[in-house]
C-alpha cells in the first residue's frame, strides 16, 4: 500500500482524544506524542500489506529507536491504545501483537482509488508505481484488491501469524 487516507478530523477523533488525554494526565507524556505514534503505527501497518498488523519482526523496541522515544513510553502508549480499543486489546495483551482490524477499510478505499486515479505522464504509469519497484507494488496491490471488507477471521485465513495469535486468545471459540 503506497498511501492511505489521513482524515482531517483524526486529531479530534473520540478515541484519539482519549489517548491524548490519558497519556497526558495519567502518564505525563505529551498528548501529541500519542497522536504521532498512532499515525506512525498506521504507516507501519500500511507497509505490511493487507494483514492489518505490525510485522512480528518489528518490535516495540525497534519502534522506540525509529520513533526516538524511550521504550517504556512506547509500551505505555501502546498499552493505552489497547485499553481504548484503537488496537485489538486481546491480541496485544496476550500476544503482544499490534493489530488494527478496522484498517482494512483503508485498503478498500486505496484499491478503489488506485483503479481510478492515474496521472497524466507520458509513460502512462499510475502515480503509485512511478519510481518504485513495480513488481513488489503489483503483488501488494493484488493483495489489497482482494481484501475488500475482510473481517478479522478472514484476515487470519491469509495470515498464519495472525491466526496463531487469535487461536492463543480463544478468538475462534468466542466468534463462531
């Protein structure tokens, strides 16, 4: 996924406001840091394709280094994200998996827009493929095109890591 829609009202979203308020008041971390980290996580998840989760190889310690924030603060903010359901709470608490199932809605929009939106270059290339490895983009785009309106259960069928973690937390027993 080369881009996702950033909604102009995200800063004032109910859950994002709650995240900012909790980390500011209860943890003395500036609220804007939580907002920034949330957007950073969404960008990292978008890079993963259609799985709606961070790579298991990309740890909170790695995020701490890339985001230039102490690891304990990253862990605190991500825990708050789980508590307020910005990320899947059970997957995070029990398996330390950062998963945003509602992110699948962005894939649908990306696929729709990608199919309609071209730029008027002399080469006729789509703007998302200009200057990047086209074969990798084509593969990711096919995955995105096939992911419209997926549920977490359907996502797990494409992602063995997600499926294993959902099994650990009893997701399939409670969602039959």
